[in-house]
């Protein structure tokens, strides 16, 4: 009976990690978090560089957690999980990048002073 | 043997289905992140993130959640080794760390609201509270799930669907930590820099 149970467990998910894999994942996540925190609070790094480094570290940590904790990419073919993940990534990029693009463009066109607006209306020969 | 294989295949389908749910949840969070990114400067004359957020405090929250994600992974390994005592202990540690995280987050919200910086103060704060509280609500659901799972394992042992249910819970919990990486980076760490 216990042998059957063992077979059941091992057949169920081929992609469960080992203790070492979890410890390596955990340790690297701590390092990545602390480094990102130090970059954010440092006064010597410029804003643009800090934002880029924090974004890079977040993506690296995301990949570490997806592979070490969620075992993404460790499944057998056909890799449905990876396929659904890729689809999700495309939608997320469209939503986030699209929103920022459209709204920044809108801000650029709308945020003029009333004087500038008046000038524009007059230059257009009224409305 | 074929019955076992059949059951394993069924469990695999459930895991894939749950994974698809998690991916749609990602899209939900993406819309909230997009809203936050658009509203980040809409402070309506009120304070921005740099003035409001206490980074060392949030670092402690982050470490609590990260550690609970790790202990959740150890609980899965304990189940693989059919070690009920270790599994329950790891699940309990995960639960306590998650509870501490929610407590700290609630305290942070309470502080903001009592200082007059609630979600009605500005578009920025509306977006902030919606994004972070949606994650917090997910964590609360996860805590309830861990509690129910723990009690059932304690009372009924490791038989039945325990492996499947523990796998689904661990996926949910790890996923919430992945979302938190981006909340920590985009909302908190970027706040003084944008």
C-alpha cells in the first residue's frame, strides 16, 4: 500500500524541487531583495539608473521564484504551463505599456496652461 | 496501477487548470499596476509615495512573505517524504509569517488613514490602496486556505487528495510572493525616484 502511495506521489508532479533547490532560490531572493533595497536608498546612484537597476533585479527575482518555487519550465512536453504563461505575459505587456503610453500622451496634450490653450484656440481661428 | 495513473493524470489537469486561474489573476494585477503607474503623480496637492512610505518597514514585510514562501516549499517537500509532523510544522510557520505580514500591512494602512491619507485623498492613494489591498486580500484567502488544509491534514492524515491540494496551495502562495516582488519594487522602491 505504501509503495502504491509512493508511486502515486512520484508520478503526480515530475517537477517538485529538492531542498537544495529551494534553499538556493530563497538565498538568492534575499540577496536580490537587499541589493534592490540598498540601490533604492543610496544617494550616490542617479534616479534613472536606480529605477533601471531595481526593475532588472525584480525581473531576475521573478525568474528565480518562477523556476525554483513554481517549477516553471520543469514540466514534460507539451509545455502547457509555459504556453499559458507566455500568453499571459503578452496581455500584461499590452495592458501596462499601452496604458502608460496612452495616458502619458493624453497628459502631454492636456496639461497646458489656460494661456497656452487660449493662444492655441486663437491660432486655430477660433474653434 | 492504471487507476493510479488515471488519478495522476486527473491531478495534472487540475494543476494546469489552477495555473490558468493564476495567470488570469496576473492579468487582474496587471490592470491594477497599470492604474497605479498612470496615477502615480496624481497626488492632488497631497503627499506622494516618497513622503508616505517607510522603506525599512516594508523591507521587513517583504522578508516575512519571502520566508513564508520558502517554508511553504519545505512543507511540500515534507509531504513528498510523507512526514506529517514536519509538514504541519512548516504549514504552521507559513501561516504565522503570513499572518504577521497581513498584520504589518494592516497597521501601515491604519497609520496612513489616521494621518488623513486615505483612498479618498488623491488618485495616487486610490490606486495604491486598491493594488496593495487586493494583494493583501489574496493573502488573507491564502491564510484561510492554509488553516483549513492544516486542520484536515492534522485530523485525517496524508491520504486522499492531500498531495493535490497541498500542490495547489503552494502554487497560490508562491504566486502571491511573485506579485509582491513587483509591488515592493514598483510601488515602494521606485516611490522616491520617479
